[in-house]
């Protein structure tokens, strides 16, 4: 995409900035999160997930921690 001034960036909504960044190829962090979550899912015991809600809670907690980890990295 073409270069954009800081003023133009500030005038855009968060959604517009996100879409612009995604189109510019800045989606690599989303790809990392997706890959990590997929890996955990495929390693999970599917029968345990079906029988025990605590296992599901633990998986969701892992997913959330992954997102928080990458968010913290992007803010540094």
C-alpha cells in the first residue's frame, strides 16, 4: 500500500488501522497465535475435553494467555 502520513493514521478509526495493517502484511502475529492454538488443540485429549468442563477451561486459559503474551510483545 502507499505511504500514509501520521496525521492520516491518527484520523483513521482503530478498525481502519487494523484493516490497513492486515492488508500491508502485518498479520504475522495472528498467524503465530493461530498456529500455537492449533497445536494445543491437536495435542489435547478430545475425550477429556468432552467429559470434563475443567479441561475446557484450562484450554481456554491457555488460549487467552497466548493472546496476552503476543499482545505484550507487540506493545514493547
